[in-house]
């Protein structure tokens, strides 16, 4: 993971400047949100946040990137389209920040139950706002897994949607780590706990 000095000291290109401009503009426009607040708009934003977050976490990340499950093409395209919507409207900044927080907080603070050879951590509050992506150390240990909240108490809303899709026959070839795979990746404290 790069330090702040390495990031700021690098050579910026036109795409970097444009991306920074978009990020700053989106966050600046949020300052006007309280002056235009109404409950219907709030609930639309919450609903679209969940829909677009599922597009990113269920489709882009767990289905397309890591092949943790298979969906019929029509449903895969539908979820991919939901992910495309993540750069539209009131919820954009929240989802954008939630996605970025995984790659920052998810590598700094939290618990590390698996030997992954990196700085990834599990963080429960991060998992709540990212629909399960906060179990980042779990994900780094088992990238292919469609399930990131590996323990019963680890809330993973995307996994619950995947299980529903599996139950009605729309998600197939759903991958999760076996107990043997978990034992191989377990940190020393976890190994001792399972041997007792």
C-alpha cells in the first residue's frame, strides 16, 4: 500500500486530474443537499443506493471479477446495468465513498483472521455500508468466494441476495471456501482455536 507521500509525489496525467475534478465536484455539490431535502427523494436515494451497490458488489466484483457465481446472462446484464447507474444522482457520493473506503480502511483497521500476505482486514461497520464488502480479509483469503461474511454473525447482504438467487435457480456454480481451505489460510490464533 502506498503512503500519502508516494501518492502525492507521483506524476499526474490528464486522467488523474479529470478524476480528481469529478470527485471534488460531486462532494462539493453534496453541500446543497440539505437545502433540497424531502422524504420521497431520501427513500429513492436509499433504494437506488442498494440497487447500484448490488450492481457493483454482486455483479462487478463477485460475479464478473472473481467468478464466485454464475447468473443467467439476462440477470448478469441487469445487475451490470445497475452498477452502471452508480454514477447517477443524490446517492453517488455515498456509494463512491463506500467503494473507496474498502481500499483504504479495509487495509488499515480491523481484524485479520486469515494469512493473506497483505494488509487486508475485516471491519464490521464497513461491511454494513458496503453490503458485505467490509469482510475484506475474508475476501483476500478466498477471492473466488461469492460469500465474504464467512461466519454466521458476519452480515453480508450481498451474500443473502446471492443465496436467494441460488434458491430460485438463478445463481449457479456458487463458490465458497471449504473447511480445509479455511484451515490452510488460518492465522495462528485461528488454528489453535480449531485444534482445541
